[in-house]
C-alpha cells in the first residue's frame, strides 16, 4: 500500500469518526439509539460518496462499496427466500411440529391440490429444490437439469400466453383506431387545441400518428422485399419513428438518472449534513 | 487546437462536475416551478378520489432502494391520500428489497396521519393507523408472476400470514377479502419487469383496474399499455410523482426535486448542443 493511500485512508477514517460523533450529537434529543443511528447515517453517506467517486476514476473506496453491496444483497436475498418461502409458505402447511419449531402458526390448508394425497403436493417443489442444489456437486450436477427444465418449460408456457394476450392481441387491437371523425363544424374540430386535451383534431392526429407509425415501423422490419420506392420511403419513415421512440426513451432515462442524483443529494444535504430543512 | 476541437476532446468528468454543481446550487436555493398535470397521472388521482371510505385498494411496492428517489414520493402521496379518505390499503411487495421500502413508507405515513392536515381545501382530522384494521402488509414472496396469479385465486395462497406473522384469517380487515374481486384498483410502483407481470398475469387474467407508477427509465415503454386501456393511469419518474403531489396538494420531495431536474436538463441539453456543433464544425474542417 502506497504512502498516499495510507494518508488518504487515515483522513477518511478521521472524517468518518468526526461525522459519526457530530451526527450522533445532533440526534441526541430525538432518539434513544442516537449512537447507532448516527453511525448508520454516516456509513450510508460514506458509501454514497464512495460510489459517486467512480465518476472521477476507479478507486478502492468504490470497489469496497461495490463488493459490500453485492455480498449483502446476495445474503439478504438468500435469507429472505428461506424465511418468506420455506418458513413462511411451506413449513406452516407441512407440519405442526416444524411450525412450532419455527414459531409460525400452522395452517390447515384448504387450497391444496386434491388430486394428490394430503401434503404430498408440497413435497414436489421441495424435491425439485433439493435437486436444483445438486448443481453444487461435480458428480451429481447433471440432476439439476431436471428442475431447471421444469422451470424453463413452465416459464416458457406462461410467457407464451402472456405475450400473446397482453403484448400482441391487445396491442394489435389498440391500433385499430378511427382515422376520421364525424364533422361537427370547425369550432368542435379545433376545440381543446393542445397536446393534453382530447378534442377532435388532436384525437384524429394522434390516431394517424399511431396508424402510420405502426405501419412504417413494421415495413422497416420486413426484410423479404428490397427497401426501394414507396416501400423504401415507408421504411425511412419507420426509422424516424423508431429514432423518435428511442429519443423519448433516452430522455426519460436522463430524467431518471437525474432523479436518482436528486435522491442522493437529498440524503446528503438533508439527512446527513442537515444543511436544508 | 481551437474551441471546437476542445469541445470534441472535453473530458467527461467536466460534464459530471458541471451537472453536479448545477444540481447542488439549485438544490440549496429554494424556488418553485410550475408543474403541468398530464391526463395519465390525473386519472389515477381521480380514480382514488372517486373511491368511498372502506373501499379496498392494493399498493404493490415493487422497488428496491435504488429506485427510492423516484418511487417513494409516489407511494407516499397515494398512500396518504388513500388513508386520509379512510380506504383500506393492502400493501404487497414482489421485489426482494421491497419490504424495507414498504415498512418505512407505512411508518412515515402513520406519523404524518397523526397530524390534522388540509389538502385541496378539505381538512382531514388526525388519525391513528391500526395494522390489520386500516391496512395490511402482506410482505414479500419471490417469483412475481406466480404470486400475482396466486393472489387472483386467494390472497392466502401465496401469503398465509402477513409480513408480521399474523395469519390472514385472523386479521379483521381481511375477513371476506378473498382475491382481486374485492379490490377496487391495484397501483403498482415498479422499478423492473414486475410491471409487465402485473399487466399480463394480473390485469390480463383477472381484469382489475391497474395503474402504474414507474421509474423514468421505464416510462416511455409503457405508454402503449395506456393507449390500449390495459392500464388506466401512468406516473413516470420523479415528474409523475411531482404531478401527483401537486394534484393531492401534498408537496414533497418530488416537487422539490423538479427545479433541480429543470436546470440539470438545461445543462445536459447545452452539452449535447455543444458536442454536436463541435462535431459538425470539425467534420467540415476535415472535409475541406
């Protein structure tokens, strides 16, 4: 470790200690556990700044925060899975003794699969789960392919129906929109003339945009015919539609990222430094 | 090297520094900006407003701390509005770090409800939220699609007990509440593809009114579902949250964050213009 790094680490440690003490003192009159709260807020601020430091360049503080996050997340997810699914869902339905051991109320299950004898249906996911863990063994690792095949098959089946219904049929039917409106006079036609309103003109314009956008977008992805003439023109309009869509998506992304920065600034300036009320 | 060459070779860290400076300065100087309300946000507000005391709504807190800045303000604004109207709220989370988010939101909103407040000219008396009577927090279960389908049959199927370990049958608020049939609407606050599952497996299968609150990154992708009527409302990012806070007359961190958004966006647009001007000029120079 270089001398500069040692000095930097010492400096960060001193700043951390001073911040912890100051934060704890400021929380003294509000909470009984002000010391631990002071520590947690200071730690959160340290980790926030460590992650943000990557914007300058890669450094040990960033790496520490990143590794800590990955480790904690994995452990948290694993323990949550155990307590919410195994203990929360399975044990109460499986056995009175085990329920008492884990201190969860036993459930006389009225929603079990009656095609199988009592409680047997619950052992199927247990067995599949254990088989999945066989992946950890070099010799018996192949057995994990069976539950994996079950997961892949089930997910594929569920997603097929899902996409067919919500992303295909519903979306196709929503593009069948009226392109002309009943003429009720110029006044009615141009009423509510702004993008947020639904006057006749705005509605019709929106419907035409949807119609042309969908048609030209589809033409762009049709590769069995050379993109020339009218077909080529429609394809170019399709590219424009796609570019505008990507632009809108990118704009939203920028907004989202700035929002996250706002969130962190709120934490740093409000919760940690208390510079704003 | 002239100014255009400099523009092209500008170190990206200057951009970061400039954006950060603008954000910090605008954050520390308080001023307000006008929030325009969009119909997709207003329809959510109107739907919640149209419900009667005692009606049930389900709020799905499907986000982790990384989306807290954008989605927490939405959750707070809608949950507070619902509780002030004395609606019964069922909280659920299908995101692994969601329980902490939901728990924090419930505690903070409970604190806020202890004070008498006036929103949109109506004064709401202070009230004490009671777990099991005013709200239920079902907790978290993995595999969102299966949980959503399971809740459609019976909430007790994926959640035999609530987050705090009380069996659902022992909770007064859940008596007679079997599945989505008893719920007036589901509002999903999502930071991932859980929103897709609520649309496909939830709304598509059980046909309940569904609204989405989502991160800015996801916003543009979900407008087709609004157009097709699969969702009745949409709130995208901090802007959506600010609009809701504005409608609910409950200013919070989203409205506060809008002024930073405004100036940060101006800076980013200026940098994009600078980059493009630099690119065009240097390209023309090379061609000459």
